[in-house]
């Protein structure tokens, strides 16, 4: 799905950028310009980045938590 029509950025490319460290709207604008032209996609880009960052954080927390064995 396209996230930014002005720059042709799709959600898969945005996720790849996020995983590579472009994890804020400001960084996305600097890297590829998406979110910086008309601005209509800025909210969606920001939301997708936040969801991905939260998902990573939760995954990390689960990986670090001790597993309790059932009795």
C-alpha cells in the first residue's frame, strides 16, 4: 500500500527503512522526502513508525522475560 503518493513510498519500504534506523518522521523526511511535501501522509507515516517501534519493544520485552514453567 502506498503511504506517500508524492514520493512513491510504500509501507514495505517504510518498514525496511524503520528497521534500518530511520525510525522517526523527521528521519524519513530527511532520507527520502516522504511526509515533507504536501504533508498529507505525515500522520500515517508517523503512526506506522510508532506501531513498528512499539511492536519491536514488546518483542524485546517478551524475549527478555523469564518463562515460567507450568506445574
